């Protein structure tokens, strides 16, 4: 990997804090410690579920008794609802990643909101607990915009209905120009207590995901981290 590429990868692993100001009300991190004082990290997986990757991810998480949050594409929920149900049964959380992995920068507001609504229907069919605004015990459902892209009108439209979950560490496991070893190095160097870490249970990410995820789990577990859902 060229020096410039290494610099870009390291820089993009942690999004600039300016984005927090530009997208107010989004969640970028979680509580840094558990009630017992242990450091906590929040692993998340985008773009599934698919049979080639998601069950393998569930196996890796189970080996460390780790819980995670999966942001699902509605089209994949239609094809593989049994994987979504297995994910919920294992104690993980599901979130909305639009029906067609739609970019907010290339969609009308109406089309995008409808895509989010369609995905939410599929999540409910998979067994996601219903929203109950009258009960603090049932928080708003989770939503993550594909590519982290949102517009202010969409943010205003979605925020009353959803917890909009961004991230503080991007593993870049989807990047074919990033070697698995470099992907692991940048991820471990970046992760701190309270971080929301993004992986992808997708075909594109597979070569790096399968190298990085078990090593991240082992390293963080050795450091005493707990793995929690959002």
C-alpha cells in the first residue's frame, strides 16, 4: 500500500468531529464503561443478512459471548428472514439500513423515507419488537443511513421516529485497496472505550472481515472489553 493510501485509511478510520455538528442528534458513541467499570465497545455490522457471511459472524461473536447490532438491508431481509430471526434469537439487535441500500444524496426525500419505511416493515416481520413511544423501556428503532449519508431535511424527518446511529470507528473492511493486516492494524489502533465500530457482513468485505473480526474480538476480550448492543 502506498504512503498516501495508508494516510487516507488511518485518517478515515475515525470520522472528523465536525460531522457531529453537521448531523446533530445522531449517535456516534455509547457509554464507555459497564456498570461494573469494564470498558465497553459496540460492534455493528452493515448490509446483511446474507447466508455467506452473517452466520459466520454470529459464530465468531458467540465464541466470545459478544453481542452486536446488525443494520439490515430490507431486500436481504426479504430473501433471508431466517438469518435475521437467528440473529435476534442469539441476543443481538437489528437496525434499519433502508430497503435497497439507498443513498440519501441520490434520492428524493419522499423516495428515501419510503425506503426506510419498507425496511422497517421487513424488520417487524423478522420479529423486531414493536415501537412503543409511551414506554421508555422500548426505545425508538435504530436506523443507520447507507454510507453515512444524510441531508438535513431527511434528518429532521427521521429523527423523531428513529435513533440514528453513526459510528466512531470505521474498519474499512469493504475497501479492496486495504490489506487485511492493515485493516486490523488501523482498527485496533483506533478503538477506545465507548466506540461504535462498523464492520460489513457482505461479499465485498469478506476477505478483510474474516481476517479482522476474530482478531479484534480476541484482542479486545484480552483487554477486558465487554461487547454490547446499541
